[in-house]
């Protein structure tokens, strides 16, 4: 397949499988341990950016219920519409995360789970630098990235009738990009999936929390 606009393929793919995705990946229960760890890092009443928020469950819903001010952004209009219905106490933006603009030092945490892997590799380092700038000193960045290098397409993703596109760098490259963005990597884990898996990074912006 000729990929002239991979981001449009990602957008259309998630529009097509929004409901199916939540069913396949158990949206109601996934990330429980991760979110528990994250909540312990964010100050009470803090602000969180959910980059690649999907349908708002469980990340935005869990964090909003914990009293945080949550902003989500996603390239899929269907996902954002569902998120607004499911988590009305959070704010959701329909748009391309690489083109987003937020105030400097405006978030206590940025979460990006299974979203960077859908962004062209040559755009990821700049986005990571922007994320570092959006974080307050001491703020946390939690993200899943590729573990092995791969770029490719699945023609009928999750049986939803639309193709999906991914672009992974390997874990070592992702670590380098995160560190060059000005963040300190505190922990790196392997998240298995099928015959492969992803890398999960916990990082922070240097400095004392304000």
C-alpha cells in the first residue's frame, strides 16, 4: 500500500475501530498498576496531559476521578467524541499532537500510551522536546514506545475494515531521544504483547516541583 499520509491512515483507523479497540484491549481494567504508580507522583489537584487519549478510558477517567485536571488530545475525532461523553470532567482536543501548543511548564505529568508509535519517527524527537517544555520542574513523563525498530502497516486492523500504520524506533533510540529532550529516564520496562512488545519509560523533568 502506498502511504502518502500515514497520520490520516492512523486517524481513519482509530475512527473505524474505536469501540472494537476498547473491547480487545480491556479498556476498563488495563493500566491499573501503572496509573496507581502515576497518581503517587502527581501533586494533589495537579494538571495532566493525556497525549493520544483515545476514548478517555481508563487514563483520563482514572486521573480525573482522582481530582486531577486532565487535558486529552487525539487525532481521531471518533475517539475524542467518545472521550467527551465518557469523561465530561476532562477537556479533550481533536488534533495532531505534533502540532499542539501548550504553555511552558503547564503540566505536572504527561502520559502517552501507545501513541508515539503512530507518529513518524522523524517527528518524535521534536515532540519529545515540546513535551519536556510543557512539564513543570519535577514533572513526570510516562510513555510507551517501540522496543524494536519497525515501520509498517496492518491492512485490516482488529477486523475493523481499515488499515493501521506504525513507526517504531528501538528502545535504545527512544531512550536517547527522551534524554536529549532534556528529561531524566528513571525507569525502563518491557511490556509484552503477542510475539513482541513495547518499551515503557518513566522520566521526569529535572528540578524541584514548584
